[in-house]
């Protein structure tokens, strides 16, 4: 090894394989070679980095940071210079930011006898030297595994999500079946199975891809529908296993929900429900027959409902759990038809297509 030829008379040039690292100069010798290392590196192959910080080169209590082939000084306020040519934290005659103390693309702001570093996203610390672990905020959805990456101020990718089936997207919040969906007009894509989806249309639109305008006088709810109308407070009415259920809250859930188990609303038949609340007295009529007359706060701790927010019909937005939002009053959304909704003794029914929002509400049966 090191020689060639029939009689081993030829010396092999070991430098042809470029064995020296970090721009080291290779010198071919007889049956060997030698690497002449540049400043900052040592070793047989110039593959070892000199730790210049071992000799504390930064003056005036400057912080030394070892870098490949060199070092950098982070100087205290009032000093500057990060290399031998700049004086290594010598007395500063100008800006405290002259030594570029902020790392990883941080911006240095010169103050009176000091400076401040404003860090790029993904970094923190006095000098922006600490890489933030973005996975601590649990950005990945649907059980995905988050892997933190080393931030770079030239790249916005600081973490990656490994998605389980059937999810995809940067944070695994998009179903594979919805990746190339054709839902339009602001409709929502809802996965149906691994290969298909359904479009949940905004109020007033229908069709497979929500491409058809529909006129809704009767609303049809299918369990995961909702219509939202401006106004509010805690007065809930719905069905539980076909029985009418009513809950009133004037401030601190003063009364238990009322369920009329001796009355069943079913069988493809329209039912007219009228509910009035005056001060703390509630009345409920079913098909023109009064079924409830009760003072829900006889001690008058509260005087009336607090109107001025939103009314929901059928359910809530997709990301909100009905049981959680209603504190267990209702376990699922309303399934059925709704029409002729009058609010606050208004003689005209609510025009849902005019002042409302909603999704997945269909044209119902008269």
C-alpha cells in the first residue's frame, strides 16, 4: 500500500482522494501524505475543530461562542468586536450593536449603554440563541406525532407532523378524502369514508357541491346541522328521545331542565310549540294547550334573561361538542323539520336567509 508497479517502484499519490477536510492542503510524501490545516482546525485529516474559547479570547467578560473553524464574541454593552481584527470586545466607540450580538437573524436595537435583541420566530434568549420547541404547543391534530426541527431564520418550517391515516396537511387537520374536494361557496368538506366526502353547504345553498341556490321556508336538520341567528341568551328547547325538554338559565343555572315525558312529539306530524318568559315566569304551550306555568326564580335574584347575542337552531358549529356546550342538557343535534319561527312576539317569522348563518341545513318537507 503506497506503491504500485510490477516491482513496486511507483509511489502512489495519496492526495488524489482528497483526504484532508475543511480546505486542508494535502502534501504527498513517500508512502504517506500530510494535511496542512487552515486556522481553526487540527488533526491528521484536519477534521477536528479547535475550540478557541478555551483560551477565553473575548475581553471585558464577553461571551465566547465556538464556531466551525473559528469563534464569535458576544460583547457586553459598551464593547464591540467579535474577532482579532475587531479587537475582541474592545471599548466601543459607536453602537452597541456593532458586534452583531443577536444570533439566528435577530434584530439588534441600540439603547443607552446597552442593546436588545428582537428574535425571529422560533428563537428566544438574550441573544436569540435558544431554539424554541414548537411541539410544546401541540400543533398537530388528530393524534399526529410532532417532530421539532432546528429553526432557521431563512425558513418558516420549525416542526413537522407525522399524520396517521386518514389525515393529511401540515398539521394533520385535513382528511385525505377532502384533500382535493370540489365543495364551493365556502362550504365545508366532511369525510364520509376513506375515499369519499360530503359537502356541508352554507345556509341557502344545496346540491352535491353546494352549487345550487335553494329557498328555505322549512328547515331540515340532520343531526350535524346548525343555523345561527343574531340574538341570545340561555333559553334552550329541544327533544330528548321524542320528549320535549326545556332549560332556562337567568345567571347561575337556577332551575333544573324540564322534560315532559308524558308527551311524545313524533310520527311525521307537525307540532306547534310556543314559549314565553316574562320576568321570571315561564309559560309553554304545545299545540295551543298550556303544559307549563312556573316561576323559575321565585326569590327574584334575577329579573330577566340577558338578550343580545346569538340564537342557535339544530346544533352548533362542527368543532363544538353539543354535550359539552350545553353542559349535558342535550347529547346530540336536532333531527327533523322546523318552520314558522317567531321571536319576541314578532308577527313575522324569522327570515333565516337574510340575517343568519349555518351549514348543512336542507330544504325541509312541508
